[in-house]
């Protein structure tokens, strides 16, 4: 079940909140767990048993980890819990990828390959596994006690707003909210507003950009051309941002309506002045997870420079692989890891003498190059796409017609992304903050977005969120 589907918008969500607010506070957590199980089972009925079984194992391991006195026993329990969770991720997400690449190697060596292996990828498995690992590590680090009951732990793992595509929630950030929270009217109104804004981002901007992206990236090398290549790159850069930030807005908004305060996942990433700053603004829950649960345990900044660079590079190679079982994702991780090393060695200091606008445009260009690799289906497609981008092909390409809806969405998307980099935004924000009818106007605008979004959903092909496949 997806947030932008009619069944969720007009059946599941309204029924859920009517029942939720009619229940006594002591019954709300069990109701959320039951609803989240139904929500996930709607799309992944065969995987929900695996999630429940492995979550039960996490809870028992976490309790044993908390009560253990000997450091050696605590360490082995942590390793056991992490290995069990990584095993789930490795099997469902990477088993087929591993066998395919092994068979390619065996074929080149004239050896008998293994039978092809096809494993269905459960929705949101990467996000679920990362949060389950977070729970165990937080208990090992004694950042807090384990969940008071299996129901409380299942609430953390299965909370349906963030279940399928994040944001990745660290256990120590939400453990107190799992025990007690009191949603107020302001939480409901602010959460609803945030949800509707996210719905508009997804349906009106991201899905509209997808029309152009699919056309351009579906072209052959002979039909691509430089103009089309740049058009597709800009459109995909906007599509992936508004698709993912739209989901994050919807998730944060739904959780807020229940009384949960989830941390922000995006902070105007396309106005970053360096790749380092970009990763402080883009998919914040993932970048902070990598820093706290991978980079720092590897030594962080406390090791010699050469090792720090290797650790940073390794973290982003694994970040790329986390996004999908494909060598193009690995290359995307290599690209960003290398740029982060260049930042630390030279660029962060060198850019201080350059105008901010130039730094923003340079970073945006590098991010767009990375998105080409991210979107490409293969190395060959990425190669001929870059050749077209850089004008290294003689083909002028096939003319791609852009409808007015795509042009309007592109203009609105670029304005939303880059307006925060201008001085006019602060003046506009100051005027809005002082306006007495601000909240009413925001809700009115959000309802208009809802009507337009629903109208678009009813007449166009349904598009799932991009990050569901990760």
C-alpha cells in the first residue's frame, strides 16, 4: 500500500486516524502495530513473517545484550544480531547479483555456471534492516534500555509512515516517544499540511518529471544527442529529489499526526557549496547512519589521513551498493566517495576564495553527473550518455517534445530548489511569519494541492516511489 494510492488516501488513512484518536492512549501502540502489519502485508504478504520472526529475535538478543555483564559476551551477541540482519539483506537483495557475477566469471573460465537465482526483493528491506541493526548497536553502546515489550519494539520497526522508504530512525532518537506521547491539535494540523505538501511534490512534480526522464533514458546512443542528454539529466535530478523528499514529507507528516517527531531527512541539498555539504543536506538519515554506525567505528577522523580517506571511500562504496545490487550503484558510490576525499584534501579550502554562486553551481553539476550513473541501466548506457552530455557525439538526436505540464513542473522545481540560495527568500519568509492568516492560507493551499493531486492520480498511470526498490 502506497501513500499516493487511492486505497490509502480514502480508506486506510482516514479509518486509521478515526480509530486511533478514539482509542485510549494505552491501546494506541498495539493498534499502530496491527495497522502497520496490515499496511505492509498489503504489498508484501510473503515477507511480513520474516520481519516479525527476525524482529522477535532482535528483541531477545537485545535483552540478553543489555543484561550481559562480560564484554566478550556482549560483543558476541552484537555480532550475532548484526550478522542475522545482514544475512537477511544479503539473501533478498544481493544473492541473485552475486550468483550472476559469479556465473560471468565461471563462463569466462570455461567452467560450469550455477543455476540462475531469482529472489523477490521485499519493499523497504534495506531501511528495515538498518533500523534493526541500529537498535542492537544502541543497546550495546548503552544509549538506552531495550524496548519494554515486543509490542514496543515492533512499533519501532514497523511504524508504517517510515516503514517502506525511511527516513531511517535511530532507536535512541525515538525510544522515549514509543513509551509515551500526547498528540495535540497542532500536531494533527501541521502533520496534515506536511503530508499534503509531500503528496503534491510526488504527484505534481516528480511524476511529471518522470515522463521526460523515461523518454530520454529510453533513447539509444544514436537518438540521444546533447540537448536531450542535458534535458534528461536535469529532469531526473528534479525527479529523484521531489520523489524522495515528497515521501519523507508524507512520512514525517503522518508520524506527526500520531504524536511522533521524526527528524528531517532533507535540507535544501541542491544549494550545497560542496559535496561534503551536499551529504549533510541529502538523505540526512542515511548519511548520519553511515557516519555513526560505520565511519566512526572504522576509526573516523582519529586515524592517520590515508586510512581516514580509505574508510570514507569504503563507506560510500557500500552506500552505493546499499542503494541496489548493480555495478552502476557501486560506481555512483565510488564517484561520491572520491569527491568527498578531494573535498578533504583540497577543495574545501580552495573554494573559500570563490563566489558562493560558483560553488553552488559546481556542486550541482557534479551531483547531476552522479545522477546520470545512478539512473543508467548499465555501464554502456552511462558511457554513451556522458558522451552526449559532453558533446562528444556527432548525432543531433531525436527531438523530444515537452508538454506544458513538464515545462511548468521543471520551472517550479528549479525555483523551489534554488530560491533558498537567494536573499529574496528571507524577506519573503519574514513577511509570511508576520501574517496573521498564515496557517489558514497554508491549509487552504494544501487542500488545493490535494484536489489537483487526486485529479492527476485519477487520470494518469500510477507511479510508485523510486526508493521503494532500495
